[in-house]
C-alpha cells in the first residue's frame, strides 16, 4: 500500500502574545503544571485539564532529503490518534491493574521549553508551540530513553479563566523511536 504524504502544518499566523505578559505567563504555567502532573502520575488531574473535543496526535516521521524536508511527516500514519474518550480510556487503564506496558510505571521527566504563544481567530483560544524533552527510565536499568518533539497545541480559556488542552500534535524528532512503546503522554 502506497503511503500518502501530506505537507507539514502551516506555521501559526496569529498575533504573537508577548513573552512575559500576563497571558503568556498563565499559559506557560498551565504547560509547566501539566508536565508536573504527568511526571507525578497524577493522570486523573491531568485528564481534568483536557477539553472534551480534544484531538491528540503524533504523526509518523519519515527521513527525507533536504529539499523534501517539509514532507517529513506522514499524517496518514500515526503513532497515536486519540480523542478525549480514548485518552480517558488510556488514563483509566494506566490507573488500573491491566497496564502491563507501564507496570511498574515509567519514571519520566518532562522539560518544556521554547514556548511561543499566538492568538487565533477565536478570542478564547491560543496556538501554542513548545519543545518537549522527556526522559524515561524503567525498572532498574541504567539506560534512559530520550524522546524529543515539537508540540503544536490549541489551548482554550474556559469561562472560569482556567485553561483546557483542546488539540495537541506531537511532532517527534526521531523517525525510529528509541523506546519500547509510547504508553506515556507527550
């Protein structure tokens, strides 16, 4: 079967939210708290920060020559393509006794950097690009998995002023993952 290549997503076009502004800092705090919740395995609390119309994806990366670099993501093949319901199902499974891929759970550390925030056509939504570097260790091994990616998010401000993650596309840097599975959230 021939794989169809799609062009990479367009770069955000909205007005930049100034680094250090109250709006920027609130979104940055949301991202930092999200990383801490995931690293501390507080998955139900993290799940409460997800919008019910969530789309959460990680397209496959294919190594391309320089002239075709923009075509390096295959969006017809995904490491995962989840919605709110499937993410909540994963949380339920990981919190129970049937999470064989994560028993014992991985020890992770998520470092979120290079955060850029832009306004969108919707006054309550922001396009947020960030870099994620995640280390993951398992069992008593000295080996540490390293997963890095660019995350393209849509973060929505709720009526009460809190934020919800409405969309995330994790653009992994590796075309071949150096980890046994992706049973963790990016």
